[in-house]
C-alpha cells in the first residue's frame, strides 16, 4: 500500500471458488495491472455473494464485495479512482457494480470506469485474435466450441454477434454458445452437425475455468456439453482454460484502463 498515493484502481471480478484457476486468471490480471501502474494502489472486489460466502466458510478467506471495497478505498483517502471490471460483457453484474461504486462518488475528485471485455467492435476482433493465437493450429476438420455464460440482459446479443465475427474473420470451425441463454446447446449441435467435424474441442469463454467449465461443460452429467456431444457421436477433448489465461485478453484490460 502506497500511503502517499491518492490514485487507485479497483479490479472487480465475478469471482471463483477454485484456487487453481483464480491464480491463473484473476490473480494474473491484477498482477499485470499492478505492474503497469506501480504508482496506483490496487484493490479487489468480487460481485458473487455466493462465492464470497463459500470462500469465507470453507477457507476462511475474506473477499470484499464492491460496497465493502469502496468503504475501504474511501477510508484510505483515495481521491481519484479507476474501476476496471473483468466482466466479459456489460450485463447485470456490470450495471449493479457501477451503481455500488457511484453511491460513493461524493468522496472522490474523479471516478472512471474501464470497459468490460467486450464493449466495442475492436474488442470483439481483438478478443478473437487473442484466442486464436493459442488455437492457430486447430485442424480444419476439427472444431472449437466455446462456452459463454449467457444472461437475460440485452447485452447477451454480443455472443451471437461474436460467433458471427469468428466466421467473418475466417474461423469457420469455431462456434460460440452460452449455458443460460442464446446461442443454445441445441443450436450448437445443429451447426456442428452441418460442419461434420472429426473431433470437438470444448473450452470456456469465461474469465475463469470454474463451476460452469468443470460441470456444465466438462462434467459427467448427461446434460453437460461434453456428454451431449459424445452422445451425438463425436470424440471430445475439454480444455479448462479461462479467458484470463490468454495474454492478449489480459492486455485488453490494460488498454481499457488506459482508455478510461
């Protein structure tokens, strides 16, 4: 903690109860930000009440929510704050986070928000390029199916737009769907069947490879994506790689802070 500093960055994440993926994703994002901005104090907040409660009960680890982090930041005398979410889209979590932060606006000279990961067309294209640096050797007769979270918020439209953008950028064998909204697993099954791949690779399109990746994507339940694709007759390989593990994705968050 730099006590003379009056500038700070608050990094807001949904959170995860899986230590292994947290270290590779959220911790790495925060470490990269602190390295890029050594003169700013760095604070952390998570938005998932369920995960915060689970970590406290199970591991004795206390993670502040946004309101608690803002109370600490105010008490520390910070005057200028940049808030950078690691949320993938500008959905419900992002909206509620901004409300919580702005409730403290009278205590600051300035509060600025960095964009969520996918906010502009440039973001979409850069995210795709960052992913495909890792997947550049994917054979044409194999497909990569990415699992996004999905939301009832209108921002969910970004997932279908991103799937289209993958194809538009020449990646016909990459498909993006969501666990809780559209594009659905049913639409993915139809599209993949039309492509006729020899093998399917599954990976999360989420910052961390947490519960959804391990259970809804790679789990043994008959409703998991891996089981559904296997039942449809495809060999499946699951890759538990969160978006935060891709260097290009972490660079995007640094750019968003700079632009804020």
